[in-house]
C-alpha cells in the first residue's frame, strides 16, 4: 500500500507519515484518492442502465461479453498505469465491466 501511495498519491503518503493521530473516519483527506476509489462504483451504476438496454436488444450473452472485455481492458490499464489518469480510466472501465456483467435475466431470478 505504501509503494502504491508514494507512486500515485505522494501527498496522501506524506500526510500518512506526518499524522500524529488518525480517526477511523478520515484517514486520507484527498479528493483525487476519493475520485479513484468511487469511480468504479459510479461507472457501474451508470453503465448498468446502458447494459439493460443492450441485454434487452441483443441478449445476455453479448452483454456479458462486453462486460468481460471492458473488465479485461480496465485491468490492463490498471496493471500498466504510469499516472493517476490511467488508474482512473482503468477503474472506470472496471466499473463498466461490473455494470454490464451484473445483468440477470428474468428466468434466472426464479430458479430455486
């Protein structure tokens, strides 16, 4: 974690080392870190609406495929990230993958 913070969020790393006391609620007060963290969830929320239309029109198989490809590309972006922008783009793509792969057909919801 420290290597990740020192590479992509050096200000947060400095705050962590200089902090004399921490609370459980606000360890890292950094908007860029918060954007990085929440970008996956926001992208999953937005893309799930698009995914429902794609699933309705083309079927669940295509929707799952698109989700898998987006997740794979997002994973590659994050693995080879050299700056925070690449990390956030990767997280957005991971969120799109989650949003698309989270589609459930009506037949699956009635299976016991």
